[in-house]
C-alpha cells in the first residue's frame, strides 16, 4: 500500500474524479459550504498524488495543514477567506487545463505553430514572440510545448543555429508576456483576488502596453542571423494558417468578452467569471468534437495535482497569511507616503531574486499580494498590481527554474540556465528597471 501510494501514477482515476468534483463544487455558489467542500476535495486530490508532487508542492501542502491550525487558533476568520481563495483559484486552474487539452486537439494549432517560422529574421522573431503570447492566453505553458516542439525538430534536423536560438528566445519571452496582461492568466486573477480594490480592466490596461514593450524590446536582445537555407518546415507555404489564426483569436476574444461580461454585468468575482467563460468554451469544444469525430472523452486531471498544490495552495496560504498579518499589524497600520513607491519599485526585483533561487512566482505573488494588499493605499494599487504581474512575467522568462524554462530545455535541448542568464540576463535587468520606475510613478499620491 505504501509503495503504491508513492508511485507517480497512484490513484490516477480517483484523483481525476476528485479534481472534476472540486471544479463543479467550486463554481456551485448556491451550495452551502461549497468553498470548504471544494478545498477539501482539492487537498485530497493533491495528497493522493504525493508520489507525483514536486518538493515545493509537498511543502505547500504541509503548510496548508499547519497554517489552517494556526489560523483557527489566532484568527478563525482567516480560514473561510483562505478556503474561498483556494476553491476559486483551484476551479480556474482545472478549467484552464481542460481548455488547453481541448484546444490542443485542434489541427489549427499545428498550422499556427508552423506559420510562426515564416519570414525574415526580425519579423519571424516578433511573430513568434507575439504568436506565443497569444497562444498562451488559453493554453498557458502548453503554448511553450507546442512551439518549442517545432524548434526541437529544427535543431535535430538542422543542428544548433542562431535561428533556433532566437526562436527559443522568442518563445520563452512570448510566454512571459502573457502573465503581464492576459485576462485569463493566473497572475492577473490572483492579483485582483489579493487586491480587491483593483479593477481587472485597469490592471490589464496598464499591463498590456508594458507587455508589448517587453515583446518588441526583446527584438533588440537577439542574435544576428546569417543567410539561411530553406527551413525543413515550409511555413510560408501553409495558406490555411490565416484562417487558423482568425479562428483561434476569435475563441480568445469570445472567452475574454464572456469573462468581462460575467464580472462587470453579472457581478461575479473575476476568478469565477474567467472560470465560467473558459468552461463554456470547453463544453462547446467537447460538443464540437462529439459532432465532428463521433466520440468524446474528458481529459484526465490526475496529473494536475502539482498545479493545484502550487497555485491553489499558494492562494490558500495567501488568505491565511494576509488575514493574520493584518490582525497582527492592526487595521490602522500604514507606511509613510514616500515608502509606498519605494516598496512598489522593489516588488519586481523580489520576484526575480526569488526566481533565481528557485522560488516560484506564484509564491512570491501570494506573499506580496496577501501582505502588502491590506496595507496599500487605494490610489497606489495600480502600481503594486503592475509590480506583481510585471515581475511575474520577467521572472518566468529570466530565471531557469520556471516550468516553461524546463519545458523549453526538454523540447529543444537548450540548457535552461543558458537560455535564462546567458541569452537574456541584460534584457531582464533592463526591463526590471523600466517596470520598477513605472510602478513607482503609479504609486505616487495623485
């Protein structure tokens, strides 16, 4: 029994069932105590996959139990808030992974990824980075897997080259732009969860220009490419890529509009609005597969326990820590007015330094949002919000321990440290400076 419990595939069927039950319980707001039930189901799914958990996931799971007890002893009101956070974020994580799995079955993705290799060096880099950013909106880090696989094919067939290295830069930076501005990203959802006074549309309105700056400035931090031979993948000859792009962008736009409509018009919490909008797209996609292929099956969620532990667990810890910190500091605690811009400038650097020693940006975001959010003045919330999402994005591209950096290494063979530090350290430092200055400006009292 103990041996089977430690296997990565242990209780896979039951874990998947628990994940689906947690999803539907998390969105069933009419059900009394739904947040507690969903949180328990998520914790059970994580625990049964102990053999598959990364070390950080195991630590977070243990901290959930420890801080739940501490919260009940110090401030019982912390537990309901934490459970609400975890149930909503957990439901969102499962839904986003479902959406990625459903869209991943589309032939459009193959044509889209092939089309990214077309054009001259500069336009190919910009196209690949911005294309990956778009793919990342519904696919999360699945977008890195889709495009990086094509880069790996080039490396295996044509060998290492400046073209392939630039493509790898573009993919990892394109994915990093998504947390800065994507309405469906975990970073944006968690930020507005911990900063309830900050509107999602305001955060996205500021994050989008910075994300575009990050994408286009990256073109200045790439290698010069010598004249090259024709690619093994004839991307330019794929005439149907335009229609594939239009369909894919249409899906993204409809999901985003649905999320904003449910949030603004329906009065739902933003994380719930995003979950329901994505889930609607999943149901439509499964129905289409049923009509088109004649068969349909729900993707297994057994391997989602790491994401649930790290992202969902971090949101739980954030709720506990934030409530206890506010209780300890007192409702009247505040910093001097001049200190808020200084702290806002430090937030992106905290993310990057943490990422450099292996701290996941989700944990950094949880700590910064839960501790700083309650004591932050409303006029400066936008500066703090940009510090979180901007630091989050720069860190996942500029440090070697993020999931996308490791996935890029596995698909292409390029060492994660080389890709993060050797290729992009100067670029990361420059963008951190720019992000810090913008954060300080939007934290000034005017």
